[in-house]
C-alpha cells in the first residue's frame, strides 16, 4: 500500500488522529455485524431489539439477544485490525478512538483513549437506581437479570431512540473540531449522530480515510478509500503512517 503525498505530509508525531469504528472492525473476530447477512437473530433485526420499547415490551427476549451476543464476544479475540489501532495509540500521542461498538474489544486490544459512544454490553444499569456495574457472567445466571433492589437491570448501552451520553458527545465533537486525520473503519455510516461525525471533521479540514470492503454513503466524501478488510488493511496502513514519521 502506498499512502498519497498529501497524507504523508500531514503525518508527524504531533498529528491529531481520530479513529471512528463500527461493527465491521469486529467482524474478523467472529462478532456479527448489524446490517450484514449475519445481522439477524432468530427473526429479529437489531433495530427491533435495541430499543427501550422492545425492552419494556419483552425484557426477557431482549436479554436473550444480549446473552447470545455476550457469549459470542466472550469467545472472540481482538483481531489484527484492533491490534493495529491499539498500536496507533502508542505511536501517536494525540490519538483518540470513538467506537460505536459495545463489545469492549478495543479495550481488550489495549486502547485506553476510547470513547464507547454507544456504551458497553458488559456493563449493567439498574432501571430504578441508575447504578452501573460490570457483569461478565456467560451465560447470565438469571434472565432478565435483576438488581438487589428488585428492579430490572438493562445493558448500559444507547438504544435507538435514546440520546447519547452528553459528556461523550461533547468530547467527541471537540475531537472532531481539531482532528487533522480521521480514519473511519467498518461502519455503514447510517446510524446518527455518529454518521455525521466525518462530515463535521471534513468541514474543519481533516484528511478522511475510510476502511471498508464495501462502499458507504461516506465513500464519495473521503480523501482515501481503502477497500478491504480492517484486519488486513490496518496493519499495512499503520506501517505506512510509521514510515512517514521517519
Ligand atoms: C439519537 C448500541 C437523539 C446497542 C447502537 C426514529 C426514531 C428514533 C430515532 C431515530 C429515528 N430515525 C433515526 C433515528 C436516529 C437513530 C438512527 O440513526 N437510526 C438509523 C437506523 C437511521 N439514532 C438514534 O436513535 C441514536 N440516538 O439519535 O438520539 C434522538 C433521541 C430520541 C429520538 C430521536 C433522536 C442512538 C443510536 C445508537 C443505537 N445503538 N448500538 C447495541 O449495540 O446493542 S447502534 C448499532 O449500530 C451499533 O452500535 C453499531 O455499531 C451501529 C452502527 O452500525 P455499524 O457499526 O455501522 O454496523 P453495520 O452492521 O451497519 O455496518 C458494518 C460495516 O462494516 C459495513 O459497512 C460493512 O461493509 C463493514 N465491514 C464488514 N466486514 C468488515 C467491514 N469493515 C471492515 N473490515 C471488515 N472485515
């Protein structure tokens, strides 16, 4: 892979790099994406289950879906794409990661400067007290799980129709305002408000790179489109970026 000169010229130790990832970065770890052919569970689509309405109507069904996903993710390992992004954080001091994924695989790969903007399915929140705690039971002992106070626990994630954590949103927007290189990996770029983030960065002059085996609504906007799998493309891209430092 050869990166274009106008990208190479932007790369130095201080370059402010932001990475945005979606479900595609975890595909090679065996975690199903949302809109791909493997996006169905029983006969449901994610958009039908990842909502407060579905949870209110049938908390047991929604928790069976999450228990199934937790089981797959518990057996999954970070793939070379996750590892390349973790190394990027070591190489570039002004690196930040915003992930839409709730699987926790970026932290397991070693990233620390991560905004899990849609939450994390290993965290459970009491629907009465709002307290959040970690829970790594696979499978869950009780479905749906309950708090000691007796109320239902829910996954500490952002469902469709729910607002994002204002603090996460504020931090993300501040990063997009100032980033010089934005790398968007493995997202179909349809879920708002994250799908609008690349447009904001572009307006502020960021160099946009997309890594995705398929074209997306973002593809016409980006400066460099790397058509391939994250686990194959990202290690090569990282080598090129490190080469530009020499
Ligand atoms: C909000 C957590 C304000 C849960 C997720 C009507 C009513 C209410 C809201 C709306 C509405 N219409 C629109 C909205 C807004 C809605 C939205 O955007 N809907 C979409 C469907 C149009 N957004 C929201 O509701 C957001 N909140 O707007 O608040 C508000 C408040 C009240 C009312 C209105 C507005 C909250 C959105 C967050 C939803 N939660 N996850 C959970 O996961 O359990 S979203 C879910 O989708 C995941 O987080 C996932 O990451 C995310 C995005 O999907 P992708 O990551 O892009 O995954 P996808 O499968 O789509 O694509 C995978 C890509 O990878 C593909 O492009 C594929 O080609 C690529 N790929 C495959 N293999 C590889 C690869 N790439 C690289 N390498 C590979 N090997």
